[in-house]
C-alpha cells in the first residue's frame, strides 16, 4: 500500500492548535487534545466510524499522537516543534 505524498508545505508557517489561556480566565481550559490527524481529503463516513469505534486511521498525511513527543507517526516525518515548553498531562 503506497502512501500519497503530503500536500502541505508549511515551511516557515506555524500550524497553531488550541490557544493560550488568557490571564483573566480562571482554572484550566475546558478542552483536551489527545491526537491530531491531518488528511488531504474529506473522510468517508466509514473512515470516521472506524476511527471513532476502533481507532483505525486511514491514510493520514500527518498524525501526532501527543504521547510525550511531537513526532509524526504517519510515516511522512512531519515532526513538529514548539517555540516554548510543551507540557503533557495524563488525564485519567
């Protein structure tokens, strides 16, 4: 199964996911981020179902599991970086 080449060319352009918590807000953000997957197409209903039910990911161009590092597990080597310190928190 040959993987398609990624269509994203983001050299020098940061991809920002989430947002900083404003100093006026109290507590931690109400959202949690556990997995980032980038596709070069619209997913079929079956692909959405397979991911939701079984965790199966069909042909991503980038996938960051956020499991302690920012390495791309899609096979394309689109490893991420952060200008500051990234903190991982395990929510049980």
